[in-house]
């Protein structure tokens, strides 16, 4: 992750959690590093009711960034967030295709725990 951050820090924000789930720390980092720098006008953010999205610390950072959260009830995201239905579906399909091609390509080594090792140059 550190190598990705160094390579792409001028182009994008890269962050992750140890278990792959969004959490309070990542939500705050995203609000501060992405949304907070996006515009100087008041905005609305439509996102789902995932636990970290409704935490008081996250809501406070949104208020500070002049962003009003609109919490979408579970199962209804597809009706309000068009990217989930249009752009993200195509993007995720393309990423999956590239990943499948990479997995089928060369032999990959594993750690003692069985996790695949990504060697330098394999990006």
C-alpha cells in the first residue's frame, strides 16, 4: 500500500483497512482528503446507512466541509446513486476481467499463510 501511495499520491487518494471494510478512520480520511477539497459550495452527499457513514465524527467532518449527508436506507442505494447502476457496474466488470486475466497468466507465489505475493513490477 505504501508503494501505491507514493506512486499515485499526486493523482489519487489510496487507502485501505486491514479487513477490507470501510471504517470510521477511512470515512474521515475520505471526507477530509477528497470531499473536503472538492468544492467551496454547499453540497449533498447521498450514501448508504453503513455504520461508519452515520457516526457523529463523520457527520461533524461533513458539516465542516459544508456537505449535507442524505442517508439512503438499506436496499435502496440503487435507486438514488446512479453510478452504482451505470458507471460502477461497467468499471467493476472491467476490473474483474483484468484480474481474471492476470490470475490465469503467470504462476504466483504464496506466503506461508497462503496469501498471494505481489512482486515488484506486477501491477
